[in-house]
C-alpha cells in the first residue's frame, strides 16, 4: 500500500508545475497530506478488519469451550457470524449421517418455521452445491436466480454468502448468511467466512466426539449398575444354595457321624469319627462365613448399623486390628440400595485394611444430615503406595467410587505414604423399606450386632 501511494505521487509530480504554476509548493504539500491520510485510513481499515476477524474466531472458540451441547454451539456460531458481517439472516445446515441431504440445524432471521421434514439434497440448490463442491459460493441477487431459492429465502435475503464446513476432507455441512440488499463480498470477507467455516467444522467434530463420549460413559454407567445388580442377585442365589443345600447336607453328615460315634466302641474308630466331626464343624463355620459375606442376613434383617458392627468384629477377630465404630442415632434405616452400597464400601475398605494397610487401628464413622449420609473409614496404616501397589486394591477403590456415583453420591480417597488412608463418601439417604419380622434370624442378627 505504501509503495502504491509512492508511485501515485511520482505519477502526479510532473503535472503539478503545469497545473499550479504559482502554488506548486502548496499543491505538493496537499498531495503528500492526501497520501498520508489515505495511508492512515487504509491501515486503520485493515487493522479493523483483522481485529474483527480475530474477535469472531476467538468468540467461536470461547463458545466451543463453553457450549453444553452441539445445538447450543451451532446457534452461538450462527449468532456470532451474522453479527460479525451484519447479516439479516443465516442458517447452519448439517449433513445427515448416512444420507445425501442437508438439514437446517440452526437459523437466524427466518421468520417462517421450516417443516420438520425440510431437507436439501447434496448438489441441488445454493447450499447443496456448496456442499457438493466444497468451495465457497455467493449469489449477488437471489431474485435473478430463477427457481433456485424458495420464496422464504428470496423474501428474507437479496444476497447470499455460503461456505462449506469440512472435516477430514469431507463436507459435513454448510454455513449460509444473507443480506437485505445486494452485497458482494471482498476477498478479506470471503477468507474470514472460510476461516469461520473451518473453525466451526472443528468445533462440530469436537462437540460430536464429546457427545459420543458422554453417551458411551452413560452406557458404561448403566452397564455397571446392571452388573452390580446382577452380582448382588447372584450372591443371594449362591448364598441360598449354600444354606439350603450344602449347609443342610453338612448338618446331616454331622448328625450321622454323631450317631456313628455313639454306637462304636473301638477307641481308634471313635477318634477318627471325632476328627471328622471337627472337620465338618469347621466346614460349616466356613460356609456360614461365606454366606455372610455373599448376602449378610444381618443387613437384610436389622440394617446397616448391625451389619457394619459385625464386619468390624470380624476384622478385629481375624487380624487383631483394633476397630472402632461410631454411628449416630440419626442415621436410622436407609433405602435398601443405599444400605447395601454403604455396607459393600465399608466391607471393601475393611478388606483393604486387612490385606494391604498393615494398620493397627481403624475407625468407621457414619453420620446423617437430613437426607445426606456421610461415611468415613480411616486407618493408620502405610497408605496407598503409588508404585508396586496391588491392582486388586486399585480396582476395589475404583469400584467404591463407581458404586457411590451410581447412587448420586461422592466418594473421596485420601492417602499419604506412612499416614494411613481415609475414605469419605456422601450419599442420599433415600426411603427405607417396610420392615418384616423374622424372629429367629433377628435374634441371631442382634447377637452379631452387639457393640464392640
């Protein structure tokens, strides 16, 4: 630009003395002033255009990061584009999956609602041809284009600009804006439209990937919930089978062995039978313990508090770890799913203490504030080791977080080397199930639930 103005001054110079013989100096000064003013105006316009371009692209980037979903993003992009070019209308059309047609996904300035089945075939019409060619297009006068445009477009816009939205070399849509009066784009405006189209295509692809990931995460969460339900049902089934079949069979064997022992006089034979009875007794005790782990009767009959106290007693008995259970009276009975989830979390946490923590003390604290229940399990062990840590433990902690998240709760695991581990969960209390009395089972549960 500066060189052009310099050439202009050189071209005018030979004529100044002839045109202004008495005021040549003033004419030369005026010409130089005109050149300087022109340079400032043109430079200002250039920088204004660049600023406008930067603001438009930055605004699209900000909306891309802030938009909650694809439809909101498309509407924001269209608003920014029409505002940038002061257009009277605009439309953003996306190519339908596995289809050769475009559908209007967002619009501005269309005062007539388009039918739900409105489609534009790829290769036909203004937008369809842009999608097919992959190149920008402009129509200076829509009324002179015959039947290419519907009455809605001809009424709403005199001129149209359009650019393709391309991803991986393929047109995924078209961005179209219109003006009330004939308006031919400048090269800079065309390039800005193209840049907006490219940025929009990237934003659409990113939003689609985000939506796909969100849907996949939702499906995984639903599958995890289903698997946990199936797992609990399977545990109950195995527990019933062990109790009704294996447990009963062992009791019958023990009874027969007792009858045989009383009828045999030989000391050696009676000693062998007594040893066999002791093995059967240990087996019965082991099966009872397995049944309690699979589907604890105390949880079903007396609820969460008794079940957790029983787990704490079991830990203290088998490992020697001092256990402390603090449960406020406000906790009460909770929704069955909530009680089951909290019980499994505490069970997993105590299992980790027994297997990994090398702790001497562990505490379980449960409190309730209105409809929220807080659970804290804390030990004074070695903490979670970042290197060489057990995969079983990491999977167990992941299972805790997943189980609590499915209830709409939050789980946190806080650990430091040599400073123990603290597991905090917060879950909705929910509505408790109606109580059903089972006297024998309830008496056994009460015995297991005495404070330790």
